[in-house]
C-alpha cells in the first residue's frame, strides 16, 4: 500500500471576524506557530483592524506567515498600505502576506463612507502602487483611477516584491488575480468546482512565479454524531448568512457554479422566515461542498483530493470560545502529521 504523508501539504488557518478578540487571536496564532502551520490569515470586515493585529502577531510568532485578507481598496490609500508592507517586513522579513479586494458597495459606502466606483480597475492600480511604494520606488503614477507623484518611502524598503493575493469571488476577479498578483483567496467556493477556479486563474497567469489559491474552508472536527449534527447546523447558518444577507455576490457566484436551485431556496426561506428558516433550508450537498465537517479521517480524505495548487485555510469560529477552537487546532495536529495507508 502506498503511504501518503499529509504533512507534505501546506495548511493555514483563518479566524472568523465575528466575535474575534486580540486575546483569542493571540492564542490561535501561537498555537498555529507551534503546530508548524504555514499560514494564518486575518479576516477584517468590521471586526479587528487587520494591519495592527498583523504587526502584533508577527512580533510574537517565529515562523508562521501572517496575512491580512481581505483588505478593501477603499478605506486605506494605496500608499498607506505600501508603507504598512514595508513596516511589517522590518518586523518579520518575508512573513507578511497581503490580501486585497474591493469588498462590496454596502460595506464601502455605509461603513467607510467612500464611494464604491470602478472596483476592478482600482484593485489593479492598488496592486501596482503598493508594490512600488514598498520597494522604495519613486511614486510617479498616472492611472485611470489614481494619479500620484512626488513621493517615495523614507524608511528601509522591502528587498523583494510584496506577496499579494486577490480576494476573488467570480471569474473576472480570478482572471485578474492570475494576471497581476501571486494568486487568489476564495471563500464560500464549492470544493467540487475548485478546479474551475484554478482554470480561470491559469488562463491569465503572467510571468510571475507559480500562483497559489487559498481556499477558506470552515473546519468542524467532530468526535460523535451529536457534535456532527451541531457542526453542520453551524455551517448552514454561515452559508445562509452569506447567501441571504451579504448582498448578491456570493449568491450569484454559487448560482453560476451550479447551485442556483439551492440559492433560490435559501433566499426564499430568508425572505419569508428570516435567518433561522434560511439556515434550515440549506441542503446537505451545499454543506458538504463548502466545509470540512466530521472526524479526522474523513477530513483527511477530503483534503487529499484537493488539487496541488490549493492551500486549504481552515476557518476557526471565534464565537464558540477559545477552548473549542483550541481543541480543533490540537486535533488538526494529527491531521497534518499523521500518516495513513491509502
């Protein structure tokens, strides 16, 4: 029998922004560092501010790469993000990763008070400017959205390009990620369709190094059938939230990827009965395609079926408390290091 060593794959964790605190985030970061996980991604939304959190965590960890993702391209200037990249590289050389995206109109305009215009072009220009600023280049830039001149960084710059990953929901963003960045970050993306995301990104791959596709996947390691039922309902609530309450982006993408009937069912349940009804309406097929739920062996098998370029990022839910997530990370250690007969 052929032996498959799971530890050859690279893994990451991300922390659900809802309910996350610095104390909780520190605990997870230190555990991830000790377990030898490759990546820790910080989701921002309207929870913890990601760049200051990243600086703090980079200062107390030794090996894990820490990413801020996704930062939207409206609430901070491109120059400021470039300055942050150079600063964080001084704290922990080559351990900071940047995730960029446009977010959505509701968040950008109602939370940040900025007009949501030309999101794709703005993202492209941000990538270019951030790299130039963090390398200490003279900033003379004339784009369709941004026109900047007369400045450059006056501190120690990076000595190589900042790794940048684009938050990609649909094909257009995936294509842009392949063209201008080091890869993409996807969330709420069906695992059965993940090869499609790689294909779309690959069509526009530039001459840069091989791309990565980080896939945020809710992780629920369970020990018995009761825990499994509870975990599946937690996943269903999360799916219902994104499909029913987070605008049209996730719902549209899931529909395009073959889940149109499921999306319509969730939206109808949400409009008639609210979030609880929407969660109950989420089918098993969608839960299985958007999450890892079950015992270690079952999750191991799902991970081994992923394409090589996929980096699974296990989503840790802060709302259940540090002890539960700590247990999941400890169980994750056996997932990463255990060998099994195939």
